[in-house]
C-alpha cells in the first residue's frame, strides 16, 4: 500500500528568492532626460555587463545601436602585471571594432572591480572609441565592503533600479571623486550623487 505524506505536516518549502535592493538613480534620470530631449539623434551605446533583456528593452525607446561588452566579470579577475610582464591588452579583452563611435557607456558597478593600476589604461581604451561629449554612467561603493563580484542591475524606470544582492564580501576601493577623476583623465564628473545606501552614482562625460 502506498503511503502519502500529509501536506499539512510536511509543507513544501519554496526556494528563497534573492532580495533585490531598490536604488534611486537621479544621475541616470538626468541622462535619460538629456537623451529624450533629442529624439532624432541616433545613439551608440556600450553596455559593459552581460546581455540583459531589461536593459535592451529600456533603451529601445531611443534610436540607438546597443553593443554588449559582457566584460565586467573578466575585469574583476585582472591583476597588474609583474615587473617585465606585458600589461593586459584591452583590445583583446574588450574589442571595440564597431564603425561608429560611442555616445554612452554603461559601467554599472564595474569600476570598483578593476584594479586601480589598470583603470587609466582601461579608461583610455574606452575614450578612444567615444564621441566628444559621450557619457559614462557608473555606481561606486563608498563603504568598507562590496559583493565579491559585480552584481546585476534591472532598470525599473528612468529614476529607479533594482540591484541584486551579490555573494560574499571584499574590501571596496571607496574612491573619492577626485581620485576617480585622476584615474580616468579623459572623463570629467558631470554629476555625482550619494545614494542612501552609500553607493555613489556618477555620470561622467568625455572632456
């Protein structure tokens, strides 16, 4: 005779869903407002994260060509070369062979994970493919620690995003604005907003 468990006594446990954190993003809202103000312009956008239907759907409101970099996880593994070793070749790590120059780069939280010694070369690599006045949007951690690897973001609206919690914890570089600008000499900070969770939101622009 078959035996069946009483579901009242043995409830089926559903897996816990990750707790996404809501972020206000006023600098991003300002960026979208600037793009909305020029509806006839065609934008060329580089997303440094993996392909996301959420991101692509949001930017489909604009006339744009959307390029996927999918390089954030790779950047987090890079280390400065030892003496007499060649530096990482960003032309191989992030090939930028598109004919058009870029108007917007979405860096998400990736700048936190690239070693400080490599950030100038990486920003120079991006800069060579940017139009004058191009924007770079990024989130920078300002508290003592951060997730062990870059996390994913979902755009809720032009002024709000959801950030996945990530796993583990490592020391965050906690770059002050002036230090970050010195490491990215081709970009200037157009807007900088400290969000309530201690994340600094930046909108940079090519000088």
